[in-house]
């Protein structure tokens, strides 16, 4: 089950403000914290002490902290040849290499005696991991995390994201990716165009971003990249982590009857003998066999994501719920009642036959 993570960029804030934010995320179940050293070139001694206190505070709440580094920043900080000792001193769970060090150095880092994790940038290419494995790196100390992209239109394509995520997960490596809160606007750099891994996520509701990351099953830690998310937005997405199946947010397109609402809220299962046209949930027709579902005279043209319920005219099929997978026209024996929101349509591609799914009705 994926875990919630978040990011802290503490340079402009007091320890009390940062502690308050950590406490907020802790209350909502966060287990992972991302920090970046890339932007720290001045007052490093004072900044180091501040980071050390923050990391200690997070560790007391069982939140693991990974610090982002690059070869140039390591050199300017004077941390060459002592990275593991620095990580231990800070209290870090892991060191993220935004840019790779020489292969031999990374291999050595993975064999550290403290089991500090070395996090690879999994948004680059497959060569680094392949070479590390060939050089006998300690796989148990390797984790991986995608980049985030502050500049609009530069985030990863869906195809490439899936390819790299599947590649790293095939080696049973713990993975992470970033999502972007809509109520937060701060990152490590003075730019506020969102901080997603996937470009498609930049302007989507956080809830939808997280649902997608869960649905693909290749991401272990889902990290909110920008800081100071509102508690209201946090509340809308945290419930997603508790769900054990894909949940589609839907909006009604008619005034639903009590029975239609009950059918929609049913614990659905995708019938295994799949169709090109619909996902079938057949159990409701047994539960609601004795209830009337009148014919609706509304629009009969459906599209991908349309929610259909068979009415009284379909006799033995009455009460069956279907999700349209393509555009077609239903008969008078079926009612078009709702539509999956556009942000969740992609999730249909990751629902497999025999899987359970839920429909979450959004009411104005």
C-alpha cells in the first residue's frame, strides 16, 4: 500500500513553523519527508544545524527523511568522501542523488554499514541501475525516486513515466514519485507552476493524482512536492490512501432515485468475462431484484466513463451497473445516470477483471 510523503524547504521559516507543518502531515499519516540541499550555497553551517533539528523532529514521529544532493553541491559543501557520515550525523534515512556520482562511488555508498539508503533518480535512464547491478552494488540499500518539474510543460510523459516505474519496480526497488498540491506554491526554487513528476498532473486535483499513482501499483511513496498544503486539500486526498481498490469520482447527470444511489454506492466487482464496450457489475441486479427501476427517457448516447444502470425493461438484467469503455448508443432498457469526472477517466485503463471498485458520488 503506497505511503504519503511531503516536502520541506525550511530556509525562510522558523523551526516552530516547520514543526507545525510536520505535525499536520503526521496527523494525516505521512511517513516520508523530502528535503533538498541543492539550493543551499550560503550559511551552510547554520543551515546544517537547522536541518539536523528538523530531521530529528521528523524521526521522532517515525517519518523517514531523504535529502536531495548533486555532485556539485556535495563538492561545494565539502562533503566529498564523507557522505555517509554526514547522512548519519543528520539522521537521514537516505541520500537522493539528483545527478549520478561515478559508478564506483555509488557502489561503495550502497555498502555502507548504517544501511542508509541511496536513492537513484529514476527519471533519467536505465543505464545507471543496470551498471550498478553489474558492479555488485548492494541492492537492499538502493531506492529510487522520480524528479519533479517546476517548469510548466517539462514534466514526464505518461508513457515514459510508466516505462521507468515498471523497470525499477521489476527489481523490487522501493519507488517514489511527486504529486503537486493546488493550495501549495513553494518549492526549492522561486517558481510556482506546480511541482509534479507527470506533466498531466500539474493542474489536476491532488486526489486524482494520488489515485492514479496508486492504480498503477509501481509507486510506493507518493510525495507532495510543494510545501504548505492546506488542511482542507489534505483531507480530500488522505482518504485515498485508505482505500483498498480503485475509486472513481462521478457526477450525476440526472436526479438520482434512492435505488440508483444505492446501486452506485455498492461494492462493485468487474465481471471477468470482459467486453470491449462496458465494465459490468452484476451483483446489484440480485440485491435489487425486487425494486423498481423505471425507464428514463433521457439521452441514450454514452461515452467512455458513462455510468449505466439497466431498468425494469431489461427484466433479469435490471439493476446491473455498467461503465462504458467507448462511445455507443444504449437502448430504452438502460438508463444513463452519471459520468466519471474527466480527471479519473484514465483510471479505467488500470482496472482489471475480477477487481473490486467503488464509485464516489460528487454532489453539488
